C-alpha cells in the first residue's frame, strides 16, 4: 500500500455496507463521510461501489439480507430510483435482442456458401431488423399500456421548519400516512447557512430507535434539504418523530445543524 493511498482501511466491502446502511459504527460512518469530503479518489470509489450495487440488484445477485437493505435504505432518492429504472429497461431490451437468431445456417457446400453467403446474410439481417423493430414497437406499446393502467404512486409532502420541536403538540406539523401513500417527502428548511456542503439526516421517534439515516444529502439552490422516504417506514406507526440534520464539513467531522419535529398519524 503506497503512502499516497488515502484511507487504506476503507475496503470495498465497508463502502458497500455504508451504502446499504448496515452495521457500521458511527465512527466508521463519520470516517467515510470525512474521507469523501477530503479526497476525490475515495468519492470515486464510493460512486463505483454504488453503480456495482445497482447492477447486482438489477441482475438479482444480492443476498436476501442485502436485497432487503437495498430496498429499505439505499433506493430512497429520486436519482437512484430513476437510474434503477433505466438499468432495468436496458436489461429487458438486451434480453429481447438476445432471443433473436444470431447465426446463419451452413447448409450448403463451400462453393455455394461463398457464392450465396452475401445474399443469405443480407436476407437474415433484414429479417432480424424487421423482427427487432416489431418487437421494440410491441414492447413500447406494452410499457405505455402498463403505465396507463398502473395506479399512480401517491406522494405526500410536508414542510418542516427548525424550532417546530419546541411547539406544542397541537401546533406540530402533521403527516397523515394513508394506505394509498407510497412515498413521503420531507422538506427541511435550513436557512441562510444551508446553501453549501453535504448533510446527514436521521429520522426517529421521540422515544425509540432511529428509523432511517440518509447520508450525502445535497441542498437545493435555496439551501433547503429534501428527504424522500418510502411510506412503509411510517405507516401504522403513529407518534411524534424527530428529524436531526447534521452538516458534514472538511474542518470538522459532523456539525449539528437543526432538529425538526412532526406528528405522524
């Protein structure tokens, strides 16, 4: 290991566990956060691990435990869900193409093959192109039909402002998670100090263990941070919840920023 190799103890397996939100200590998570901020090479390795993890999920190569962690902790952001959709589409298209004939039968003697090989190849190629075009058109029509028939996933949004944790229970923002809701978006208003940097957000009940922790959150142009969560994390679990927001900085590992309270029904 060279002296210039940053964070040699950050193995690929540790980075995968970090992305899946699985069994890392707070100290290990902070070390990875700090390493990504301080060294672009570590961030590149993390992005490569993220891409490999999505490929393994699409190809069904994840172990059952990792598969569950992937859906619960990893596939939460809109960017990751959009990229997963593209990867599934590419996989399905390649599978369709692979089912077409790939070889020209050698049913003639050598002189005849040489004489008519070009004609046969042209005919087969033209047939394959025609079949491929037809299948692609059918696939597109089927996807459009499924999109029309499938119920639109319901997303509910709630704006949270710092200081709501000090409000009376009757004045707290209320999030009603009905059976039809699939996604919950929490918009955290950070203020003028939130226009740069990277964040970590944790959601937990006032009395209870952390439900989910999201790392590497990037604020929008106004400095606010959006959390997208599957509604299944909160459905059927009413009570008072707290969102703790922390900023990751180069000069300090973690800087506590804000806390927000909401009522889940």
